[in-house]
């Protein structure tokens, strides 16, 4: 099979040997039909030569047209889905009902009055629309600072359910893990709300009081039916770290319930990407990078890696806004560096692996 200079390869060529980047990663696999967009990727990665089939005939031309059509259809589907989710969807309707119900639950304070069966019914309705939920794309219709805890609870429930699926946990645990996400911070109902919304730094006594939400939560859930012990332990353990540096009990590794390990990742992600009165929402891609750093000795590495790989698995052509304000589209994601894809901006290629000061600020329709 002939080896051709990358700059001379034509769209429709079929690769006969994996294309390797200068850093050793697989750029394209054997058998791929190259699209026009792929030629830009070869150039951006400074690939020297590519092994292709000898004849670039009609079969290859038909294949590239078919692939291009499929890619366009997929890109269109993603844009349509994003617009639906952003503006008006059953997912948003059920989400807002869930927010109202969890708000009522927090304000009831005592576990005896938690409307647990109503919570379960509404959570099931919400999860029935999970196919329309994407962790990096979804945003509530409205977000008031005083409702932060409720949004964090509902989003953590949705994301925890997704992580449980992605990690291959038994199906019987999925709904309970979603419950664990929904109720992980219920102990905040017994913490002075002025501390939870205080824009200034807390003193040591205030920090200690806020940290008690973990034990408060376990106490509130201790006698609640329809949830299992993993849900109760998540309220207690979601701030524990696998190296023993967390609180309240400084548990390590296997001492932490796996529900709590899942919810810890979801909680951190949403806590950092939700807007607060005293802090702007952070880029979901930067937050994923921070979570990856936390996985070394703090968070469960399998949960973290699965979450990052699955949540960044977007179609090429997905529209984004960069941190410098420019708009572009994702054209290639190296699965070894999923938060740093290649972006096409106004006809040029931006490689976020090389331009470390830039990052994706948000995904747009």
C-alpha cells in the first residue's frame, strides 16, 4: 500500500494503517475513510505520511459522501437537541417540578416530614427524560442564588444516575444512587442559611458548623423508608477522600461507600459550574481538569475517568465558545486528552493541547 505525504492526501482516501501522532497517540484507525475535515486534522498534528489504498476511485468517493452526509445529520441532530434542551422541553418541565419539591423538602427540616414517596415519583419522571440530559450542555431556565442548594441536589441526582450507568453498576442501584445525589446535602437544612450564602470567607467556627451538614444529613435520613443505607451513608460521606483527608470521619478508600464516591464527583462538578451571587460559573472543561487533578489521592479514579471520558464524548461539529470569546466547532478529540480537543475557528485550527491559555468556556447551539 502506498505511503503518501499528508499534504497530498485527498478526501475519500482509505487508511490502511493506523495514523500515529508525533506524541504517540492514535489519530485515525486503519480502515477510516478520510473526510475533508480530517485533512485539516492531519495538517494540524504535523503528520508526515499516511498509508492509503492505492486507488482513490468512485467507491471511496461514494463512501466519503455517505460519511459526510451522516456527519452532517449527526451535527444537525446535536444542534436541534441542544436548542430543544435550552428553550423548552419536557426535561425542563420535570426538572422545575423537582426543584420545587426538593425546596419544600429542605424547608420541612425533619426527616419525619420528608415527602419521600413524592420525591421518588418525581425523580422517576425526571429520569424518564434522561436521554435529553447532557451533563455539559444542560442549564436550568432560571437560577436564583437562594436556590443553589436545590439545583445542586437535582443536577447531582441526574449526573449520579448517568455515572452509575456509565460505570456499569447494577441497575438496582441506579435509582438509589440518584436518591443519594438528590439528598446528599439535605443536612444543610439544619445549617444557618446565612453561613451557606455568606459571600465572605468563613472563620474556623463557621467552617466547622457548615461541615456538620454531613452528620445532620445522616441523622435526618436515618429512619426514612424507601431509601437504602447507601443513600444515608452518602449524606455522611460525600466529603470523605480516598486518602483519608476528608471529613467528618477521615475515612479511606474502601471504607467510603461507592454511592458516596459517585456523588462526590457529581457534587464537585455542579458546585463549580453553577453560578453564585459571589462567584461566576466556571468553565465545565476547566472543572473537569480540576476534577482529574483531584482524582490523584482524593476522588475515586475510575469514577473520575469514566465521567470525563463519557461527558466529553461529543460529535465532531459541536459548536463551542472559547475563553477568548471566539466561536468555533470541535473537529477532533484525542481520547487521551478529552478536555483539550481541536477546534476549527474561522477557517483555522486551534489545538487546545498546545494553546494552554485557551479553553472551552461553553457548548452552544
